[in-house]
């Protein structure tokens, strides 16, 4: 397999003689970007921060309910504008210093500093004061009453005030040599090769106790075929695999395929500021023309769910939304009613303008998804040209001020409280790397203002500023030697401290 010898040399380097026998090797398609949660957007890096190296005030259980973690308890004031956390006593940083309320206040201060560019800065906009009356108590005051614990307080790990940087954080030594307080301690980082963490024997029983495995090594393996080779050879215990490789993994003794829901939804995004895509009736007609079940079956080999709205059905906040089923005849009738007439060349036109546009995508050797979309739309008389760009150019076209695209294909990562939806679809919030599909809709703005996320989902599904294609599913090849693995919407590493590694036969 192409690239296998190079990857194997990396893996063998990671398997140094000093590595304990119960070391789990986990493949990542890219380096973790940074171990500092204030600047990280890499999904796996965020999981390492929350579940491996640091602790968060609260964490989600398997039902996606917030439960105590670093904070052993919390309470609201009667007007729900003040939230008080009581921290677990005896939690220490890996250098021996105690974790206190000062660390929580420090973390929130750094995250709220606009100069640091915390990706979820807006989620902390309503925090007006942070008080630390004693080392184990921290109280947050908000600008308005809140209905629930903010997700950002579950997602953002607490940082050590005595070690983490307050300014110039993107170049800080802490990012490469972190000190945490979680179930694993940092050991080593070799850029673009591996991150090594070892079990923290002093992790408090009240927070789950020490991990069952001795070490976790995140190995950077960027080629799908190399990951597969590492799995089959027994050098990797976990590796994300392509759908077309699932059958090979299933046939390999000692390997299992794990597929699970994720918070990533794939969209065909329309430029609603550019005619003719400013017309919701046209957007709905084009959605009717797309055989999304075929996309899931042919492109994903069944490892996905047809999407009718922004939120995957496994999400506890998913609301019933209007469905636009695959119906070519209905799509053709709708286009006829809108005045788009078929020409002799099979392409529709209206008032001298052809229904011909460009689909912008990230360039790859395999554009099967885009070709399936192109084929479906061609059947109803819409001509689609595929424009492949490298990632930087794609992001500039998609989220730059000019919004230089007709339509584009992208996946969007969500969160467990759906706070990302407002950034995507609220017409009053301009700019930002994810806000592709902004469009003017007063009713949607009112739904967001009222916190009515169910109504917001219904409006977006009805207006179709994006055509929802599918909800992605994660797909991992896993060694059968790793036991007690449970993967859900929280991510692959949510239960890493409870994994056990059986001895090799």
C-alpha cells in the first residue's frame, strides 16, 4: 500500500522499548494543532483536552446530560442570573499544585479576551462577572437569566493559572509542553508524528480514578491506506477508516468496525445573496431533485443518515422538521411553475438566463459526491460545474467578505447545545469562518432571540438556505483487544479512562 513503509517507521518509533505493554495507539489524520483549548479547533485535539489531559467543570454522561466533574456541584440563584460552582477538593495539576477557583477564573478571563481569538468567544458574551470567594468556589454572573448550564462550560477545559499563558498564547511554550490535571499526563510531542500521554496515578477517585491503560499514544497517520495497513498489522488499536475499507476490517481477525453518530452535517450551501438562489422556491425545487439516499448508499456505503435538517436525529435537541423527499417529477413541476423552461440542450432557462451554476468544493482526487449531485441536477435541467479549490482558497471564497460562490459543499461540526446554529443562520451576525449560509429572515432571528431552537430548525428546513445532504457517522477500525469502548455523540475519547487492553495472544 502506498506510503506504508514511512508510516510503519513512525509507528515503530512510537513503540519504543520503554513503552508499557498496555499502551493504546490511536491514529489521527493530522497533528493535534495545539493542546491549548483557547486556540484549538481541531476536533480530536479538543477531545484530548477534555477527556485526556484536563478536566472541565462538568461533563456529559451517555444521555448527554451535564453531570459534575471538576465542579462537584453547582446551583442557580432564584433569578437564574448567577451560577455558583463548588469544586472537588484534592484535584492537583500534574506538577503538584492544587486546582482552585483561581484557575477557573483565569481560564474564563483568557477565553473572554478578544485578543486571544477563542473560537467560542460569543458563548461567553453574557458573562458579566466571575467571583472567587474561596479556593473551591467560583460564581458566574450573567447578563440575563439562563435556562440551562451553558455548553461552553462543559466543553472548555480549565487551565493552570500558574503555567498557562495569558497573552501571546499562539506561540507559548505551554502549547507544546502542557501541564494538565486530568486522567493522563503529558509525556512527549514530536511534531507531525505523535503525542504521548501516560496514566495519572493520582487522579482522584471522585472524578473516576486512574485510567486502566498505562499510555495513550496519538500517532499522526495521514493516509487512509496506511491507517488500514497499521490496523491489519496490529500496530494501531484505533484508526478512522474509509467506508470502502469497512469490509476489509470486518474480515480481519482481531479487528472490529465501530460506527457511531457524530455532530457533523454535510450541506449543499446556496449563496442566498446571489440570484437565482435568493428564491427559496428554487432552492426547495433543487433539493427535491437530489437523491440523498443514493448519496448515503453509494458515497458513504451506508455509513450516514439522510439529512432533512441541521441536527442529527440522535441529538437530544433535534426537532421534527419539514421533509423534502427525493421527487424528480415534483422538482420538474416546481421549476416549470417558476418559469424555468427546458431548452433544446436539456438545460432550463428563464428570461434568457440559463439554470447553470458552479459548485465549489475542496479539491481531492475523488469528487464522487459532487458528481452524484451534478448528475441528479442535470436530470431536471440544471447544469452544475464543479470547481475544486485547495482548502485555503475554498475558505476564502466561502467565508470571505465577497462570498465568491454560487453553491458549495461543506461539512459543519455542531455542538450539544446547538449554539453553532445561530452563527450559521442568523442574518445579523456577519463574518466568521462558518457563517456561509447567512440570509435575511426576521422570523428566524426572533426564534433565536427567544431561544426557540425547535422553531429555528423548522424555519431553516423550510427555507432551505442550504440543502441538507447527510449526517455523518464516525467510522473506526478498532482492535478487539481494547475493551469497554463506548462511542457516542460525545466523541471517540469520551470513555478513554475506562478502556482496558487485553494481552496479545
